[in-house]
C-alpha cells in the first residue's frame, strides 16, 4: 500500500504574534516561497503524492488558494480542518479516513529539512513500525529528546526534559505504519491537555518497533516557530540560493525531475512567476 502524507499546518501561531494575527504561520514567507512549500517538498522527496493538509477553519481558504488541488505538481491534496489544536497526535485521528489503513509520513508545517542525502534517507524508510529522525541540537530541553543505551539504541523519548538524556531532539517528521490512528485513539491528554506525539511514539518504542535515524552534520533541520528562527531560515535559504544558484524546498522542480509534471506543466508555472527570480529559475530548468 502506498504511503500517504500529512502536513500539520494548524495552530494559532501565537509565538509569532503580531505577524500571524491575520495569516497562518505556515503561509509566511521563508525567503522566496511560502513556508508550507518546504514540508510539502520533504514529502515529495519521499515519493509521496497523496497528501492531506490539516489546518484551522479560519485559514483553510488561504491554503486552498495557495496550494490548489495539487495537480500543478502531480499531487493530490485533501484539506481537513482542525477544530482546535489539541496536540500533534490528534492529526492521526483527523486523518483516519484519509489514511484508510495506509502507512504515512507526517511533517510539521513549520519544519524545514535540507541535506544532500535526504531523498535517499526518506526513500529507504520501511513501511512497518515507526521511524523518527534524531538531530543534534544545542538546546535539547526545548524538544522531545531521545535517550539511548550503551549500544546506541533508543530507549526513551522525553518531552522538554529539565535534564536531557542526550542532545538528540526528535524532529517534526514521523513515518508511522497503518496502526497510527488506532494508537492515537488510545493516547490520553497530557497535563497540558494535549494528545502528545511523544506518547504515541512511546507505544512503538515499547514494542521495539520504533527506529531512530540520526541526521548527521550534513543535514539541516530548521524549526521556524519564533521570529528569530523564521529569519534564520529565510537567510539560510537565501544563502544557499545565492551561492549555488539552486533552489531548495521547490516542489515545482521536484515534480518535474520526478516526471510527475511534463515540460508544459513546468512552463505554465514558470510563466505564472515570470516577473521574479523564482520563475526565471523554473525557466532555466526547461533549458
């Protein structure tokens, strides 16, 4: 059964007030593209073409206008409205009918991943059990943190620990098998009233069914949830683009290189953006 994708783009974005008072955080620009282009690109690099976008009732129309139905990239988008932000694990309950027993990859709408080996790493994730990605951070107490035994096997995941067992944070990218919605239904709200993704992952860990892939020095993981990190992400993308002359987080390019859209499809997108450098980049791909 083909893996399906989930982009969780809900929440109120209060940490980014006042700039998110009138627009969803995931539609803010990260240099030259809407933020949501980057997590969608991550799913595309994993070969996923059937994607549900979970967002708030207030922002749903904006996402539909920005993304369309996905055919411009050879994808299929489904939109689900999240009545209230009740924790990351809630996404699997909302997406149960969409998933219909299929394995899935969920990416948070404000997470950006970059790395030369990223497509290969994502494509190699098996369909059974669960797989998460650990990333070495300087401030692990802000994240869900992995604990390891002497052999380097993950033994625990602790949400925002005061004394972190390691410096490896769990990124906002989760590959789970078809049992995820049933497992999410058994998750009870935490002290802060949320269905924690950590609790869901612990059910896999307890069965020995959770794999941890460590993203090494050649990878970048950016969480754009604060004003400073949003600016850092934009500068990171701008620097890569200026130095290499290559786009990152570009669903138009990925779709074209994978053969999901043809030259006419890419030309139509290039014409749409003809007045800026993004459109010029797409035109150069045709050459």
